[in-house]
C-alpha cells in the first residue's frame, strides 16, 4: 500500500490512474504491496509468468527484448508513474520482455489474486482500472505499429526498394 501523500500524488499523476478520484485511488491502493528493487535487478524476466501489475513509484527502469543470443533491444525506458506487467497479468502467458531497474527503484504492485479480490469487492472500480489498462494497451500497440512501419520503410530504403 502506498505509504504517504507523495505516493498518493505519484499514483494520481500516473497515466494508468488518470481520472480516478482520491477515494478511488485510496481504495485501489489497499490492494497494492510495495517492493524495493536495487539497481540492476530484474523485475520481470522474459519467458516467465508473473501475473502482477507494477507501478514505478521511484527510479527508472528499462524494458528490453532478447533479439538473438545475448543481444537485447531496448523497447522502452520507464519513469516514475509508469506501469508494466499488464500483458502477463491479463493473458497468463510468459512475459514478452525483461524489465530491469536502471536505478534503485520502488514499485507498488497488484498481484492477480488481489485484482480478483478488487473485482469481487468493487466491480465498478475494477472495470475502471481494466478500461484504463485497455486504453493504454491500445496506445502502446499504435506506437509499436508506427515503429514496425518505420523499420519496414528503413529496410526498403536500405535495399533501394519501393
């Protein structure tokens, strides 16, 4: 559970919780646990299932994907207020990438069982949170689509194809 008014302010400013009232944020925060993660530690390993939604309260993290062997590509850099882990949380499949602390970090997390508890105890608030995750996933998909288009165009240009 977020420990202080600073944490409440971070959650209120987080895109995931945009439009949530202070009372709704307080309710959601009752389902959260706090975790400290030292610089260099991996929050989420690609290929492992974790079923947990994370919100970065302090620090910076990086999302990477193994491309070949030990070569990784940076997919995103995460700052305070960013959330991650929603893919495995939703579909119960292995993580699509690694998330590693670039600095000492503190996160709040909502494990799957607590999210189910929220769904049972406050279905409207659960629906609002689920809708917010869905909206963010569509935003991320659009960004990915643009990056794929740019990569394809770069490839066509590199081979002088039109």
